[in-house]
């Protein structure tokens, strides 16, 4: 408004004053600071809002990411993949949940292993009963055949055709007898003798028997626990286990040669203390399909007449009778390793062999 008009307007409102003070302030000087305050206020509110949204997104992500990882882990366990693990270190309930899922996976693996062992033991036990009956029936007539052929052999000189025929008869009857003996050994359960056995010594004795089977370029390395761990059991039956493992290893290496490393070591502590025996060879290895069946009675990949397929199932039965565990692993053609874990004798010092 012009100053004259403003003056008239004031006088009209409040009457003549005699004097008047008119302060003129540019419009922008009044409005601009108010606008600035308003803009600052809006920017502040916007900043607070955006920070709240960002914080919400961040904290939702912080929770959902590990939960998604746990969900994926549970799905993979459902598919039977127990090996991969997920590690969550949030230090809160989500970590507790993840730890529990991992514990569940470990328990499932143990349960699966136990079921596998149970099935294997039951398979061997039921087959053992059947085999035992048949083998006993065959054993007697077979003994008579061998005994009679040996008796008759005395009557015919070498060179005589009948001597050769009888020799052939004896040879085949003896081969059958070996199979029957294997079957009888297979069906035998429990410990016949139960004494403290020095595992290192027992393995050495068994290995001394395979000397004659080692052909070609095969070397033997012994890596024994110097504390000479002892187990409670039947030394002859344990010999049989170690002999079976050694013969198989030698067979697996007979084409190309290699090394069989036999080691013992004490594992665990207190009442859980055990001795682990490993037979590791550098032979042909075991394919994944065969691996599923090697402990099955009568499974063999050896030529007819060379294997009965009973060695590993017999060994498995013997190790189970000694409250032990036995398993194998093989990385393709890079050899095989057999592991045996037997409970260590708590109170060594009894009769030892
Ligand atoms: P057998 O020796 O009479 O065949 P086993 O029960 O001892 O019977 O072995 C079963 C099969 O397991 C063998 O035929 C072989 O295929 C496999 N096997 C066992 N030990 C080994 C080994 N160290 N390396 C490769 N294959 C093996």
C-alpha cells in the first residue's frame, strides 16, 4: 500500500493522533523466514520418516534373511542332504533355532546310521541261521567224501588214471569244505573267548599270515598307537577280521601294486574311549554302487572260486559282537579305507594276548 493511503487508513481507524510511526518491512523479509522454518520442518519430518522406513527394512531383512536360510536348510535336510550346514551368529532366538536345526540334522544322521547297522546285523543274523543249518548238513557228507578219497588214494600210485581222478575229487571236495567252513564261521555269533586283547599284537599276528598272499609290488606300512590299546574279546575272531581286510586289500592291489597302511589309535575319553583301526590301501577302490553292498553276505566282485563274498559280512558280524562299528570309504579308483572302532578295555591288565 502507498504510505499516504496507509496513513489515511490508520487515521480513519483510530482517529487523528498528531503523530504516527510507520514501519515498512519488505514482504519477503517476513515471509522468507517463515517459509524457511516451514521447509526445515518438512525436511525434518521427511528425514525422520525415511529413517524409520530404512530402519524397518533393515531390521526386517536382518530377521528374514537368517530365517530364510534356516528354511532352506530344513528343506535340504528333508531332501536327505545332511552334510551342508548353515551358520547363524545373531546371538538371539534365531541363532537358537538354527542351532537346534543343526542338532536335529546330527541326530537324524546318527539315527540313519543306527538303522543301517541294525538292518545289516539283522540281515546277517537271519541269513546266519539259515546258512548254519545247511552248512552243518553238508559238512558231514563232505568230510566223508574227503576222508574216503584220501583213503582210496593210498591204493593207487601217481601216474595211474584213477589216482589222478581221486586227486581231482579230493581237490574239489576240499574247495567245497573251505566254503562250508567259511559259512560255519559266518553263522557263528557271540564271543567264544572273552579276554583282554592287545590290538597291535593281534593285527601283527594276522598280517604275518598274509605274507604268502602278497604278490608283486605291495608294501605294508604299520602305524600303531604306541600305548598298545586293548579291547575285550575273542582274539581268534579278531584275527579273522584283520586277515579278511588284509586279503581284500592285497587282492585290490595285486594288478598294479601299492601300499597297505594299517594304523591304530585311541580315540575319545573316559567310558567312551575306543580304539580305531584303519586299513587303507591304494588299490582299485570301490564304486559307489558296490559300496552299498560290500557288507552283504555273498556279495563279491571276485572271479568265481576266488571269493565267497562272506569276508566282510563275517567281519561286520564279529565287530558287532564286540560292540564295535565298521565302515568303509573309497574315493573312486584311489583305493579304499576300512575303519573299525572297538570299545577300549576299561580295566586292562587281565590276561592279554
Ligand atoms: P570276497 O573277498 O570273498 O569277495 P568280501 O565280503 O570280503 O568277500 O568282499 C566283498 C567285496 O567287497 C569284494 O568282492 C570286493 O568287491 C569288495 N572289497 C572288499 N575290500 C576291498 C578293497 N580293499 N578294495 C576294493 N574292493 C574291496
